[in-house]
């Protein structure tokens, strides 16, 4: 799967694998998307909600519902950074 620019709107580190709640930026989806991530590899990357460039793989068995796992990720900006930037331009 090619990388996607997405909004990370929720992050959970409660279980062995981390979990992201994601939303598209272009309105291409009517629902949110969930994906697991390796907390050792991406724990420092997914530290706050914001806009991220993320690449996934589908780890589901053939015929099963899709189960996405993050393979690469880069934070573009947190929501708090974007709000601060918007307020500084007023």
C-alpha cells in the first residue's frame, strides 16, 4: 500500500501493540480507520494526535476483514502545532 497522509485522532498504548484511530483528510471515507503499530519502533513517533504520513500492510488472512499494521510513519505536524501556527498568523 502506498503511504497516506492521515489524521491520527486517537492513540492507545494499553496493549502489547499500539493502536491508532485514523481519519482521511480528503473525505474519501465515511468512517474512521484503525491500525496497529509496534510500540518499540513507533512509540516515539505516535506521541500526540496530528497529521502523519503512514504506510500500512494488511495482515489479515485471505477472506477475513482487513487488519492494518503500520510499516512506516512520519509526523508532519501535531494538532497543537497547527493551531499555534494558525493563531500566530492572525
